C-alpha cells in the first residue's frame, strides 16, 4: 500500500533537492519483449551480449546444476528486471553484489539489484540454480526430453527456460560459452566449436563456444552416449556429428543423411552465400519425437526422420535455416515465413539440382494438390497466428510465394536476392515486410501485390492468378459427361520432401 503524503510546496521542493533525480526515474523492465504471438516471451530494459553457462548434469537423476553469468547492457534506467527460467534459483548477483529475487507467472525471475541500474551501462548478472528439467512443466508441457542415457534441450519457439536463465526471444541474440560436466562415459553436445574436454574424479567437462550471435531457442544441450565423427571443410571449419549409440534400425539411415552435412552446406553456399558460423554438424539423440530443429551450427534430428531410410532433404532444410532463421532471425514470431518458406524452398532447389523434380514442377504440384475448399489456403504464411505457426501452409504455400517471385523477376535477380538477403541482415533480425522491400529494391519492381496474394490472402489464388505467376492450374480432361481435373505428375522428390513435413511438429504448445 502506498500512502499519499501531502506537504507544503516549499518543503516538497526541498525534498526534491535531496532525492537524486536519477532515483525517481528508475522503473522495472517490461516482463515481455513485445512479441505479437507470445507477449511474455523475453523481457524489456536490457540487451544481452554473452552467456557463460557452467553446468553439471547427472543423467541417472536428471539433476541439472548451473551457474550462469550473463553480460548485458541496460537500455533504460532499471529498478528491476526479469529473466526467463523455470528451474529453482538459489542466488543472484548483479555487478558482484547480492540481489533480491522472486518468481512470478510461469517462468519469470524478477531481479532487484542492490542499487538501481543506469541506462546504457554494462552489467553482469550471475544466477545459481538447480532442478530436474523434465519435471518443469509450463502449461503442462516440457521442452526437455529424457533419453535412456541422458537428456536433450531442443524445441521451438523456446527451450532455454528449461536449462538456463535468459532473455528468451530471438530479438536478443548473444554469444555463448557452454561448459558441461557429465559422468565419464557420457558426452555433452552443444553449439559451435568444442574448445576442450578434461576428466577428473569420474567426471568429464566439455567446453563449447558459439562465437556469433545466437537466439536463445537455438542454443541446445544433449547429454548421452554418442558415437562422434569429426572432420573439417575445405575452408577449415570443424565438422562434428553425434549419434546416440542406441538408434536401432534408424542408425544407418541417420548416418547416411547427416554425414552429408558438409556437401549440403557447400552447395547452399552457392545459393545463399558464405556459411555464417564457426562450425558445422548435427546430432541424432535417442528421443521419441519426430521433429528436427535448426539449432545453430548443430541441427537436432529425431531418429524418426530416418524411419523410411536416408533423407538428405531434411538436412538441406535444417542447414538452410543457418542462413534463414539463425543468422537472419525473426523480429516477431509472426514473421516465421522468413524462416520456413525459404528452408522449404531450399528443398525444392535441392530436388532441382538432383534431377528429381524442378522447383517449378514442385510448385505446380503443390498448387494443384489441394482444392480451393481445403483449409490449407485459409492459413496466411505471412502472419499465420500462433496456432498455425508451423502449419504446412507456412512451408508449402510459403515456398509457392518464392516460386511466384522467381517467375516474376527472373532467375538473375531472384538468386541475387537469395544470396544478398542473408548478408544484408547477417546476425540480426528482420520482418516479412523487410524482405518485400529488399526484393523490390533489388529487382526494381513493385512486389507488394504478389506477396499479398501468396502470403496474406486466406484463399487459394485463382487459376488465372496462378497462371500469371507462372504456376500451372490443374489441366482438364474433357469427356462427354464431365470435366475432370488432372493433377500434374508427382515429382520424384515429393515423397522424401513430404516425409519432412513433421520437421517442426513439436507437440504444439503455447508456453508464453
């Protein structure tokens, strides 16, 4: 309760002289960063530059103990600020001094420093915490997957809450050092380059570094017993792939796919420009899920992605995200097309390269596959809503938009855009509207109408509209009694591409 004290004006003026002006304008940072779909995702008032995570994990009990050191810069005068974390906190220090803390909501850690923080100042925050990640439920859901020999953190749109405190939104990227101690015989896999590992008293510590800005949901941790392969690219980048030792019948197909990572990345460099990070690889833990995820430098693959044999198309998809989604990330989760439409289209381009169906043939097939009454066409890839964020329309209709763009502006400008965009916004964030403006600038053509048709209208573009965009409407076979639509032939690559449609079916949740 606040008491209202009334004093004479002269005394009030004197009091103002005593209280520092700066103390009066320190306010709490916002509990959310302002995302359209997830209002409590991330936090306001500061910007993180680096996370240093020192962890110990016991696979037998699922106990994770951690000390996180967060380096940040204040963006306003702060009396208090929030971090996102689901585990139990024992101590918080800000700039070396003990800070008060409490929790609120599903995952808000409210930190009150010993003294208010001035705007535009570098700060350090140390959080000591512990808990069993698989027991942390937010809206009845967890992003931490237990495996027979450990655990894995890999999910979208967030997974950080389950294993480290953060400003949990793609708008606030940072570099990472992740140091994990696990019992001898286990490995800890994370992003970037393995700097070192050492053993002592029955425990082995793995030290990983990701030296380019990374969104928190793209940080990953996997502890288990893995077979690890290593190599270097022609340009000297370290390549590390890891496979659980108990993948069973999916083991060979997983390896036959993920071991082509270097080849796929080199091909993608020809499409999207120089690879943006300091390492390559992938990992396949023994999880029961069916999705894959573009965790930065080291994509996560569920074994079920390879249940029907090798599938390089899923590797193409996740590696394409290293440019579209990881280096250039969404400003707001409604901009998900900037990630998924391009990753899907990269699969079409790979099909074209492999001689298994051109992007045009795939686009014609996708357009003809669903009637105008199919709910598929009511989803707007440019703003699908949180309930449809990973709907197949964001992928397939999103790729149709890119084929329509390619036909409108020609291959020279189209591929210049695909390569230039990741350089223009490298290691930053962008909106769908930013891409539209960029494409207009490069091509010199007005394109707002084209993108509105393919990304924002909740209906199937008419046959004349599709034909004008270079997409074939279904052919017709006339008979004496009826006119029957005839679908274009199914491209040879279609089944393998369709097998990746569960890529981001993560057991849909809305944790924010």
